[in-house]
């Protein structure tokens, strides 16, 4: 059964905003796979943490940013995506109001999808964050073929926020309801995994189970290239 909100989103020409986090500690980036029990559209797809957000919040996140670079290019999942790189405005999460749009969205994702709410509240997990890039492109849902008329796909505005962990890296769990196989991988291995579309590069050995694809990984590639 396809959730009604997702079916409506895939029928719309208006881009649906999603945030993706490039969670970085020194030279390692946080990666996992989507838990098939809670994600019917992208089960076992290798991913950085993501969260759908309201259009109004996405507009607030992007409104004061200055573009450094904008181009149409081929990315994972879309051959003609629009990629925008932004001049970074860095926010220290424990020194900025939680109502600030970028900090609010980042905290919401870390808390809801990675289970870090208590650690953030107790200031055991601290981080800086800044909007790095956005990727406008299509996300395909191959496992829903036959359940909809035509190829199911959705226009996504993927806003990537670079999160630099200041303290509490060890608190990140290996698994949550949203993600399995959460792990810290070297940035070079992350690029190699994406370039080769090979999950075994980061230790996910079942290449027939795990899939390397999607706008979230593409947006993190762009974010890491422009640090």
C-alpha cells in the first residue's frame, strides 16, 4: 500500500523538499542503509540521514544564502539535476537559538531519525552546521512499479546540511528504526563507494541486497567536494 501523501507527491510537478545531513567527524562521514521495515520506497538503499520537511521551512533555510555555483549535471539517480553550492554560514548548535531554521531542521533529523534527542538536550552531542548544497532532481521508486500508472518518480529538492561533530561521535547508535548499519566511513571510501556503486567498499558485503543510488548521496558528494 502506497502512503497517500507519497502518491500525491509523485503526481506533483512541485519539488518536495528533503534535508540530507553530511555528518562529518574529522575525515569520516556517517552512512547507513534504510531500514526495510520502515521504508517501503527505498529499502536497503545506502544513505546519509534524510528527512522530509515543509516547504515553508525549506524556504526559510535557503532564503539568506548566497550561491557560489549553479549547474545542471549528472548525479546518482538523475542525469540532469540542478546542483547549487552555497557560501557556508556556520552555526554552532549550542550557541544559536533552536528556533533558527537550519539548526531546527538539523536537530529534528538527528533526534528523530538517529535517536540523539536526549544527547543533544544534555549537550553530550554537540555540532556545527551549515547549508552546503541543494540538488533538484528526480527520485525513482522502482520497487513500486506496477502499483502506479507509469514509472513512479518524485521531483525532490535535496538540501544538504554539513554537520561537523564537535563531541559525542561515540553516542551515534549502530541502528535505529530508520537506519541499519550506521557506520563512520573515511571520506575517500565514501567517494569510491559512490563512484563504483559498490556497497562492499564500506563493509556492506551483500551487493545484491544493498543499493548505492540517490540524490542524498549525490548531495553529500557535492558537499564534501566543496569543503
